[in-house]
């Protein structure tokens, strides 16, 4: 353990997202994995043995984690003294996850969660650090409400939102509010976890349904754009979102085809040139703080008629940038465009790590 690094744990460490956390944290300048926990069937094994037949990352298990003994994630007390906070990549029933994350927080261990169980808990911030870092202010009230001392819970949103939330926010911040939008997502198979969607369903096929995904896509936007009031997050009134969510035969990279209408009179609506200027100039607090996992340029605009493409553009800026192309006028609404983000990096583990970096930079781990 490096003396200057914060000791962290990973809950659900043997699953697909948990493995991503383990791999992405192996050389992190601020954090070091010292604790891994999973289901009782993995508990008691060395980590490399627990994932031996299902390590999915395409590289060796990091040496610093390989010999850690996997603990039972259901017992929060086992993490005491072993780590300062945990990343939650739990894959369980939502009510069970909600209770278990609360148990860790009650023990004084902050939880930075990738799971969806607490996304709609009104005193839990659902963070995209470039958009709503001010929602961190609700944590003080969260701790007060629950009687927690050092522990708290912060979550990240659904992966399918990541490709278009920053472009929408950048426009709204520039004074171009969005009234309504139609979003069609083309979501990678890795978003379903492992073993995920059967190959017979995906090869030579598109599945036009992902359970619960359209509801998340339509509702989570409003919490992320909401305001903190009386110790809770109050949802924004808009924009109105209609979503079509599809599973496509791509390994990594969620694409969104977006048509949107501005809530402005015709003579106040931005030109395509102004929209591109807003997007390419956009930076926010993670860039100001130079957080290790933050992209230097959060939004990248391509001008080729056939971009963005998952294989060519998902890794842009550490897999943390949103890549946009095909910006043009819309005959029904005002504009339309195609946006792409890396669902297992920006949309999952690396997005969670960026949340933790923001929490550290803003002093939320100082008392640990």
C-alpha cells in the first residue's frame, strides 16, 4: 500500500463492472485497491482464483489485487480497517443492494455506487461531474437524515444517458434551453453484463427492447438537471424525453440518435455553427480541477458524414469523451445529431472513479 494513496474497496469485485474497477484502478494516482468483496461463493478465495475462468478484461489480473482474499460483500463490518471507501458494483436485487449500501454507509464507509438501486433516493446525488457537482451539497443532509457520521452514498446515472446529457447541458448552460427531445439508443452488448445477451439473439440481429431502460432514460435526465432544496434533490421540469432503446451487436459503445426542440422563439434559436461552438468550448469543474480520469475535452465534434462509430470513437480521451457527429437541422424539431460514449468506461467504472475523484477533490474523504 502506497502511503499517499487512499485505500479503497470494490463490492461485486468478481463481476464485469467490478473487474473494470479493478483494472482501471491498478495505476491510479490517488486510489489503491486493498479490499475486494463478492458473493459468498467467491468469499475465501484469492481474487485471481475467484475470477480465473471469467476474467473478461483482456489483460492479466493486476498484481496488487491478485492475491487479495475475497470477502463476503454481505457483511459490511469486514471492510472496517481494510479500506476508506468502497466502489459498489453489486449485482443483486435492487432492494438488497439499497439495504447493503446503506449498511456500509452506516459503518462509516462512503459508497460510490455504479448500481441503480439508490438513483431515485431523493437525498442521494446522481452525478455526472461535468453537470451537477453542486448536488454534492445534499450529502450533509443525507448523513443527518440517516444518523451517519462519515459514511454516505453517491451514485452515477444509467450508462445510456452519458452520450447526450453533456451536449444537452452545455446548450442549456449557454442559454439555449431544450423543450423536448426524441432519443433512439443503440446500446452495446456489454451493457447487459456477463454472460449478457445470448449470442443467438445478437448475431445478425437487433433487439428493440431493454427492460427498464426507456424509463431510466426518460426520468434520470430530470434528476441530474434538478436542484437541491430542503435537503433533497428536486427534479427539473424538463426537458420532455421520449426514448427508444435497442440492443445492437456492438461490444462497447452506446450510440444515441437525438432530435431536439429548443424552448425559444424562432429568432432566438442557435445556428448549427453556434451549437458546435458551444460544444467544443465546453469544459466544467472536472477539467478545472484536472481530475485524473476527466477528459481534457469532454465533447468532441466530428464532421465526417459517417461518424461517430463505436470502434473508431469510443476510446476518445481515455474513453471519457462524448463524440458527436451528423449535426444538422431537423424537419420535425430543430436539430438532430448522433452521439457516442463508452458505456463501460464513462458509463460505468471510470465514470464511478471520476465521481470518487470529485468527492476527494471537494474534501468528502478528508475525515476518513
